[in-house]
């Protein structure tokens, strides 16, 4: 299954190539217009979604005003609420990158959950023999174990795709289920701490191996590392030849091969990198949250990550705001459940509705003249962005 | 109920620091209105574990001065930490009841340290002296209920084979399996019990498959220990097997195939917690009890339970009500042939050894 | 001999019997969802959201059966609701630049959310169940009789897979769907309304997924709760690739998947009690194994509709 991101990518690649020809001032204004469009349309969709959802609530006899107030207070309105949202966003950054990186090659990888779980397990597994080692060394080796495990697990999916033609979507999903079974087997078998009675777990980490919160915050370091990872992933995909090669291969394998690009190695490398990053989420769950590996590692972050990556249009820099938004909605979920006396599923309905509308908003890009780079002086970029240039699938 | 405390919530604003100072000024153990936060890992109407707790919480709602706030489907990750903090900071909860096993370590422990004025009582977790004093754990000797289930099952079975659908081989589950078979063997020592582990606390299709596999293997009375027994109970009844319930009353699901069931009764326990706190007394840190203490009760007998079975079960129940009843009684071996208890020895309900059971008794087919 | 003391007698045969019984019991939702997705993907679109449709189908079927007392009314409503979800997906995907995969994921969330929301009231009541036909009465083994209790929907699904296999090759509608799926340009040149065909194909896919959900809640496991599907819809969509977009192969894949799922409990019941997590992973391992064995870099994508972008 190949997403049609390739078409939009190709379009933006054109514009990226074309842009430098325009004078600098105009280019900046055109850039700003495009960025404004990319902010206004999804925000408009969100506003519409909140409006529709308010109608839904009103029809159930619940106050929409109270609801909006609770979303704000639960997810964004105070230091506690903000930290709650950021905390929830942290693992999602990695999970979304695991989808977004292979998407550069036109691949749809949906098995990040398995890499998260195995990454966490690998980190916990190496921590036991390392017990007593200096904290920094222990943490570094745990992270390394997670990275390698995730890279191997999803890199295998990429390799199967590249050299055996195995569909990466189904293979990664199957591998995810297998990973979870394997992790459960080991957590309740060989790696089980005999002292973990009613909650089977691996041995608890040395205190020195624990990853703490960010200075002045209650959110763990996973957030900062995740943000850096998003930035680096953006540099990789947008500013390096490797990223450029990946995009070409994602657009047209045959053309890439004719140009002599190592398509197989690109596919394997990008899926492996995605797996490694997902596994890092597992590492932080173990080192910063649980203190050991247990069944709670299977928390569904991998699946939420798919959604975030697609909403971010596979752009690594768009992942943090989307993840933060989702984290905020989830953070307010409990408060809404308690105060409005509505089922927990209410928030699922809201999320589904918001995402439907945001995705529908995609169709509006290029429809509003005010955002047209052309209007702001960049003719070539405008040509690259014309919706008619990208036929609907 | 939702409205009268809005001004207080507004005052508390939301930041952790402000919330804490407001709480300490109020004094968590003082008399007067208090808020109880109850957290469930699944849906609270699951005909099982969560429903039993929700019923206990519901019993608090009518009490004067008590507000109950609840959240369901809360994951055993930082999510539950944030839920607890939110209940404390935004709702002013002074007693938190996180009801799932996986909430305790590290989540309850972290929050208990962070919020020393708030009381945390966790269902199932093994609180020790080393843990914060404002935390604690409570649980019930529900294996007693499974023992009585076993007695009734023994009178109903024709194949002399019982079936048990279990989630994971942890001590609390193993005690129930052992209790079920020991109860049955107290009636007929020839009875055996097949156990199938599903590996997950809630997974409908696997539970249905396990039930079918047990019945195909000849079992004609089924019970279970998963979060929601609904699927197991309905599947077994549809196949024509008898059912013993667990966690909550499932008689409506199996009609005349329902024999009896081991149920939690958290209402008196939770009431005790809050009335104690209203009187300025923190709930106990380590609380256990069985049938005699009102933690556990039995479903009403179904129509298929014979008069002899009722008399037998009622007599043993009367024995249990005296306290100190030993399900594990020597001479007894586990199903690998190792001795568990020598002749004349026994483990009464409150024996600490039972908190770390790692075996299945002789006659159980399956491995711990 | 009645079948009451049999595990010893049947021994390992009981495992085989359980696998056959399990294949029949568990496969139906996989079959319906994958057949539905086959129709959709054959027309050139991916609807990854059928998990949400499956769950909503399960809820709406159960709720309808509770309220009307008729299980078949439940099936009808589930199919209708599923069709609406499919049409919604198809309609939104007509808009330029909307990504069908992403939209499917959003619909998965939306469908499950609505199902859980409206389903709260129906977790507790019991619904009438769909009937099964006893095909095993010839046997005096209780296990055989139980394994051959076959639900009508399974039979319909089996017949449907043969029919779709035939119809896609031999009927005009089948041909149109395939042309639209293989090349938008060619289809347009031949005067077909591509968006309309895809809309209807996605709607039809939704109907089948909804009915698959009805099987879950009204027959097996025959109960409504929030964990009733736990990912079966997503897996079934993935099985379409495995089945190479061939309805007959979907039937095989669903049977294989269902049968392998019965292996874990059955092995435990004959005393193989170690490593059950690994046995429970059997369906996934087996599917992956077959997938790797049957793929090849050269003709890996045989059967893939061109417009799915598989060839890129």
C-alpha cells in the first residue's frame, strides 16, 4: 500500500527546486504565505470540528461551553495541564517518526507498536547484567540496545520489502503482533523478576539507570530527545542527498534505479531508522516511567503514531504540534469524563471527527487566493502548488 | 453533584503547587465534605472486575458530604499518574482508589510521595512498611468463593472434569484455580480441573476459544478469572455447560446454567474508608478480608443446584465465617509432585505464603 | 459413547478438530472484512478504517437485536451502518488531495469511538443470537458436533467469496471495477465515472465489514463489549494483500488465520502448557511465513490493482 504522499512530495520538491530563482524578499513572503495556509486550514478544520462536536454534545443535553472550557483547562490552561499534554506527546513523537521516515519512500509501516515494546524490553534486559555499572554507561547501553533492536526488527521488514517484495504494511503489522507475543513470553518467562508477583515484570532498574524529568518540568527527557529526533529527521529528509534520494525512490522506483540509487538499501535504512526511533520510545517508557519492562508497554502508542504521521503529512517538523494537540485532547479526556459525566469514548469520537475534518481540509490547499505564493510574488512555486498539478487518486 | 464544588475547583485553579497548598490547608483527614477518586482499567460495566469496583463506588454516592469522581479505561502508564494528579489538583480528591493491579508500582507509589496529604488505597497491590504511609492496599480472599464454587460444581459435574479460563499465572489467579479444585475435591477426590491461560486480562475471542477448548476436552462446569467473565459465561452456557461466576453476579447471562459465583463486595469496604476519613482516621495500610469480613460474597444459587449441594456449600461457608479456614491443607502435593503442605499442616486464608503462590495443586491440568 | 471423557481418547486428534472448529468459528469476520476490502481495493482505493466499521457493525447489530428481539434485523442494520461508513470514506476521498489511507485511520477512530459511545448502554443486556446449522449430527462425538455447528453467515461468506471471484472476472460490473482499479485514465477514456465506481465499491466494502461485525456480537463470541474486535478488522484488511486481492484466497486466508488462532487453547487442553504466548502468535507467524515464501521481487505484486500504487 503506497500512500499518495509521493505526488504531493513531488510537487513540493519541484517548488523547493524552483524557489531559489525568485528574489529573496519575494521568496520569503511566498514562503510565509504557504506556511500561513498550512496553519490556517488545519486550525479552521479544528474549529469546525469543535463546533460540530459541541452540537453533538448539545443534542445530548451537555453544555458545549463547559466542554470547551474543560478541553482548555484539562489540556492547555495551566502548567499542570500543559505538562500533562507534553508528557502524553513524548512517546508519540517517536511513534510518528517511525511512520513518517519510511513514508518518504512511499512505504506505509504500521508496526511501530512492536518496535516500541521490543525496544523497551531490550533496554530492560541489558540493564540487569549491567547492574552496578555507572549510570551514564548503563543508560547509554540501554538506549543502544533499544535502538539496535528496533532497527533490526523493522529493518527486517524493509529488507523483506526491498529484496523479496514482501508488502511492508502487512509484514510490519504481523511483526508487531509477534513482537508483543515474544515480549509477553519473555517478561513472564526468562526475564521475569521472581519478586514481581501479581504484575509480571523484568527486574527493576538500578536507580542510577533511571532517566529523570527535564529540568524544571515533570516531563521526562523523552520529550526533548523526541523533539531533537524530529528536527534531525527533517534535516535528513529535506536537507541531505540521502533524503533527496529517498524521495526520488518514493516517487518512482524505476527512475531511481536508472539513476543508480541504492533503492534496496534506502528502504532498509529508512525502515530501520524508523524502528530504532520507535524503540527509543520503549526505552524511555522503561527508563523514565516504569522502571522495568512489563505488559503495560503495550499501550497503543504505535497506532496513535500512525495517525499523527498522516496528519502531519509525513513532515517531521509538523509532528510535534500534532502530537501536542493530541496529547492535549487526551489530557483533557479524564476531566471531561468526570465533569460532564460522559463516557470515556466521547474523546474518541471527538478525535475521530477532528481528524476527519483536518484531512478533508487537505482538499482546500491552493483554493484560497490569499495564500497563493503567486499573489506574493513567487510564480514558480505557485505553479508547483497548483492543485490541478496533482490529480486525485 | 457536579455543581456545588465548582467554586472550589475554580479556586484551586489547576497548578500542582496551588492545589497542594490548598489541600494541606484544608487537611485531607478533616471531617466534612470529601472527594473520592476511583480509577478503572477497563469499562466500569464489564460484568466483572471493574463493575464490582464501580458498584462499590456507587454505594458511596449516596453518602452525605461525599463526592465520587470516576475515570474508566485508564492505561497503566503515566496516564494513570496524570489522572490521579488531576483528580487531586482539579477535583480536590483526598482519597484515591486506583483499582487495577498494574497501577501500584510505580504509579501509586510516585503519586503518594508527591501528594503526602492524600490517601491512596490500591486494590491488590502488596503494600509494605517500606512504602509511603499514605498509600496502602486492600484485597479479599476470594479463593474462598472459588472453593465454594468448586463444591457446587462437584455436585453438578457428570464428567468429573472442570474447566478454568485464566488470564495469567499470577498468585491471585493460581489461588483461585487451586481453590476451585480443592473445593470440588472436598466432595469427590476424583475430580480434575483443566486450566487454559489466555495471556491477557481482556480478549473476547480468545476467552471464547478457551471455553470451547475446555468443553471439547470434556469439562462440564466452567469458571474463570479474567477481567470480564461475560464472554466465558455466555459461551459456556450456550454449549450447555454449567457456569460458576466470578467478580460479579453473571446469573442473568447464563440463566439456569448458572450455579453460583464468587463476587466482590467492595461497598462496605469503601464505606468504611470514607466514614473513617470523615472521622479523621486514615484507612488501614494493609487490609485483607474474606467471606467473614464481608469482602467476598456468593451469588444466589441457581435452579440447577441440588439440595445436597446447597447443604454442603452452606455448611462449609458457615465454617469459613468462623475465620481461619485453610483451603490448602496437608497432605497436599502440587501437580508436579512436589509437596506443598505436610499432613496436619495448612495455610489459613490470611497466610502470607498465599500472596506468592507459584504452583497449581495436584489434579489441575496446566502449568503455573 | 458420549463425548464426555474424550481428551484422552482423541489425543492429538482433538487438536486437529479444534483447529477445524476454530477455523469455522473465528474466520467469518476476517472473511467478510477482507472480501469487502477486496472489492474496495480492486476499485483502486484503500479503506484502512474497516476496523472501525467492524466495531460499529458489532455494536449496532447487538443494539438492534436487543431492541427489536431479532438478530437478523441486527445484521441488516449493521450492514446498513457499515455501508454508510463506506460511503462516507468514498465520498470524502473524492475530494482532491485527500489521502485514503490517512482517512481510513481517522475513520477507524471515529467508528470505534461512536460504537463505544453508543454501545455503553448495550454492554449489559443480552441479545438474541444468530442461528447455527448442526452439520455434525451424524457423529456421536460431542466435539465433532460442536465443531460443525455452522453459522449461516459463514456459509454466506463462503458462497460470497466464490461469487465475487466469479463476478470480478465474468460480469460487466466486475470488469468495470477492475478497470477503474487498474487505470483511472483508461477508465475515464472508456467513459466510466471513476469516482462513482469507487464510491460504490467502498460502500459495498463497508456493508460487508458491518455484517462481519454483526457476526462478532451476535454469534461468536456473541457478546458486545469494547474489546470484542481488538484489531481483527485491521488484520483482515492486511489479509487482502496476503490473499492477492483474490476473493477465493481471502476465504483460504481467513480459514488459515482462524484455525491457527485455535491452536493455542487446543494445545493447552491436551497438556502443552508452556509457551502459550508463542502458540497464540501462530496465526501471525504462519501468515508472515506464507507471505515471505510466496512473495518474490519479480512478480511480487501479481493481482495488485494498478491504481493502489503498488507498482511504484
